[in-house]
C-alpha cells in the first residue's frame, strides 16, 4: 500500500503590520517682541593687514573690537540670545563659539572670531547688577548665574538674570544694553594662500530666542 | 536420541509459518524534521539559495525472518538529486552508517525494485525514484534488521527569504519498505518571518519652533519659518524593501491649497487654520548601508508602478509612498535596505497674523504619523 | 546644483512671505589681508638729539623754540602699495600745547608738561616723483592737505593738486623736527631734565 505524496506549503498569516512613529510640530505665537540692534550697523572692520604682519606658524590675534548691543522689548519678558554663523564651516577652529571669516582664494579657512558678553558691562532695565547664565539644552536647564563673561554660541542660549546663582534661567527683561568684545584670530600664514588681496568675510546673525 | 531434534525443528517451522510479513517494524527516530525559524539577518552574499540546515535521524527496519529490506522514499522530486520543499525550496536525504543484522554494510542505489544497483557506497545520496538496498561485496543481501542514519538537508531559494507575512513550509514524504508492507511518513517544516524594521525620528519626533514673536510674522501674508532638519532613521534586522508615507493627524487644518503633501498645524481659538508644513526628503542627505549613491522613488499606492528614481528632493505625502533606490532612473521601486538615515527638512508656513485670533494663545499643533510599509 | 536649490528656496519664500525676522540683527566682520608689505626706516636710528640746554637760557613766560633737527624717513614696499603712516605718541598727554600735530616731551615730577615737538615732511618723493602729504582723521575716508605728520590720524601721499592717496613703492622724505620748551616759570628745573619724546610709526595699508 503506497501512501500519497504530500507536499504542502502553507501560508499561515500573521499579517505584518506597518511600523509607525509619530511626528509632532510645536510652537507658540507670542505677543512679546524684542528688537536687537548693534552699534555701527553691526559692522566691525579690521581694515587692511599686511600678510607680513601675520605669524607664520601660529595664529595672529587681531586687536579687540567693541560693539554695543541694545535689546528693546515691548514688555518685560524672558528671552535669550544665540548667534548663527552665516559662514558656517569656514572657522579654522571648530567650536560653537567660533565664527568663520570665510575662505581664501585656495579654499583655506582664513580665521575665526568670537563675541563675548560681560555681565559687568551689561545694563538691564534699572538693575544695578545682572548675572549671566547659559543653557546647552535649548532652555530646559540653565547653569548657575554669575559674573563671568560668556562667549555667545550657535547652539547654546545666553541670558541674564538679576538673581545671583540662579538656575532658573533669564529673568523678565524689557531693555538690555551690553558692550560686546569681538576677538578675531587669523590662521597661521603657512596655512593660507595670501598671494592676492584676501577679504575677511565674517557674517553672523544674533537672534533673540523667546522663552 | 536422534528423534528429539527433528521434533524440535518441526515445531519451529510451525512457529515460522505463524509469522506474517505484517510483523516487520519500520521506525524513524523523528517523524517530523523542523528547520525552525529561518534567520534572515545574515550577510547578504549573493548566493542563489540559502541552506536552512541539516538534521539527522535514524531509521530501523526489523523483520522476524530474513527479508529484502529495500527502502524507497516517495516524495515530489526537484531534479534528480533533491526533493521539493514547496516550489521555492528543496531538500536532500543522505543515508549512511548502515548495519545489517549488526554488521556494517554498503548501500546500493536501485532505480526500481528488483533492479540492479547503479551505485553503491557506505554513504549514499538517496535520489528520487530510487531505492536503497543493503549490499555486501557488490551483491544485495537480505537480513532481519537494518539500521542506518539519515541526514536531511534543506535549502530555500534566496527570494523565498523575503516575505511580508509569516510563512510556514510543510511538506512530507514517505519511507516505504516495499517488501514488508511497512511505511512511515517523514514530515519537514520550516518557518519564514518577515524582517522587522523600526522607524525613528530625531529629537523624539518633535520639531519645536519655540515661541514666535508677532513681530517676526507677517500680518497680511503668510510667513515661511526657517526650515528645520528632522532625521528619519529606519533600522531593519536584515535588508528589507520598504516605503514610507506620512499620515496627517490634524486633517483639514492645513492652510493653502489642499495638497496631499501639506500637513496641518491645528486651529486657533476661533477654529481658524494656523498654518501648514511639508516634510521634504533629499537623497543628497541620505545614507543607507554602504550604497554610494541613493535616489528617491515614489508611488501613490505603495506598489508598482514606481516613479523613475531621482536625485531631487521630494515632499512625502499621505498618498505619496517614498522609498529609496540605488540607480537613477530605475522604476523597480525601493531596494532592500538594512539601515537608513535621512535628514529631511520640515518647512512650516504660518498663516497671515491678520487671519488669526491673537487674543488667545495660538499654539502650533502639528501631529502626523510616519508609516513604514514592507514591500 | 546648489544654485538651483537656493533659487528654488527663494521662490518658495517669496510666495509665502519671507520671515520678517525682526528679532535678529546681523554682524559683519570685514577686513582684507594684503600681500603687500611695507617697511619704515628712519635715519640715525630715529633719534633726534637737541643736545643740552641751560635752564637760564629758557624764556620764563613764553615757549622757547629749539633749533630744527633733520631726519630722513623711507618707506619701502615690495610693490606699489596704497599706504599711510600712523603715528602714536608714546608720551601722550604730556604735550604742553595741544594740537593735532604736537607730540609730548614727557613730564617733570609726573605733572609738569615739559614741552612738545612736531614733525613736518619736506619734499616727499614717491618713486622719484614729487608728491605732497595728506592727512585723514576718519580712518582714510576723507583727506586734507597736510605736510606735518599728524597724531591720532593717518598721513599719506598724493599727487600735487590732488587729495587722494597714490600707490607708492618707495617713499623718501626729509623730516624736520621742531621742538619747544614750555615757559620755564612753570617748570621745576633744579635737576637735569631729559627731553623724552617718543613716537612710533606704523604703516597702515589702505
């Protein structure tokens, strides 16, 4: 007695459900409005520098330049500051506090500059003293406020509060005036092609972030 | 004195006549061979077939009297050497270590019952339509007990591994000891599961625009917000072809001409539309496995026909399934990918402030679901 | 490819209405690194020595003018260059007579201004061509005729009858250094007092 040949392929289906993940877009329109202004139209000009005046193997620090920032808000409110580099990728030292000065004729990075805020050189409303604070978490957490100068960055938020040691971030401010220090360093001459007139071209946008 | 043995043998003979061929016993140590869940997460070598595994079982055939212990295996042939394991796979049987009445024997391969063997060896591939018979010195021998080892190997075609639902292969054949009337069914099984892919979004899937000042938004026309990057990642346990689409959970709240690729940002206190956004995918900002170049392709249904693969950015839609291909102009759809990472651009537009009720809180509230579909 | 992309983005923004972005302000950092290099040189190591003066020879109620001393200044560049010379008074605030071209001679007892000196150019020649001195007090935007080397400003060289700096490879000029001692009745001259004027010349590239 021979058995029948059986060859089966059964599809037992556990339907393969599509995998999903959710996207959320959040934001809030606020009536708060703060207008920042920089002295001198925000232009810092180092004039013409001879390449012979640049160090061959080390960077050359240029003289410090100062600017005044004023921020006027339509009402007291909490805000922070951040600066975006419009020449991103051209800073020869990589850090969020270093901003690029563009590239030379052969594509080398010309140099960097940084802008620092000094709480001692900052006047807020009618306060006698203000303290500086920073957040690297987009405003979720702030470090203890103190009088140390702070370099503005492209990702971290910078703010001021009237409470020394506070970790609550900026306090409500209506007007702010601060003297900023700009420090620029040119790349070592041996890293650059300075055979032609080489413009330094730094461009950044300082923005108010409403909290 | 001489009479007694004769009497004995007479009684023995009587006993032998009482035994029938039904008294032979055929046993397999396993009657079902399970190759288990086939693991697809192996290096994608371009082999035509994938070895599912090898299993061993032993066979014993015992008869009361010396008998022709030839064995045939009845199963659908897949060629001359193997048997069918569904239409997309095959298996083979190898017999070895044969013992006849306790003594090692060779095995001969016979094309039919009673026919002369075409080959013989101690280890033999049991071919379809052929039987195996114990042999000694090139001659088939009979005996009372035969034991041997069977090694079952199974293969699946490479394309059989790619399934979108769980699939079970179930096939059987019959071991037939033709001269004893005994037979045993041997069952083979294997399971295939689809690869699992997990999509994820950077920053927990939240694009936070924070607080937007009215001073920075236009009163009498729309305001485009700076585009925000959003990294879409897909991790699969093995290269898998898939497509993505985005479903709007704020349907009907998008401003502008109704378009499959625009998504709503919710409504203000007066039920007015706050704005809209799109999610733009860019092959130039995409990496997948170690492919040197990627192109995007899309389909309104998630199945063929697929658009000609292009290097240009494209916004995803609810009816615009997006996938990635590795050759420009290709229309076969998405290729199997194990790890994908693409930086998309979320472009949001806020309605003119004049159309919104600014007396109450105006909260941007976009919500969408990114769906991954297996192909 | 990026150009096309930027145009596309611009078109999208234009139709939507570009973000007003009044909550931000732009900062520009400009400058130029020039391959040009110039060197300044002064004859006699830049030292002007008025010698010894007797206190009783000084006028008590008027300045006492000192005899002119001469120096030569040379500015040599590696190629024709637009440049100016900037002078920095290292004794700033010590000049007894404030003027844009007066430099200090130091203080007696930390308070008494000893006098002042001036440096005037005579017959500057640029690449064998006669030029004239010009000065700017706004960083080189506007220039006026000026033959003295000015303090807190820039001194450059123009063609005769013009006021715009011309590119120069080699400039040679005589410098006439004139000094004056302040009225002696206001000075404590019981001890020897050195005339201590010091000015630093720097090339500024225009």
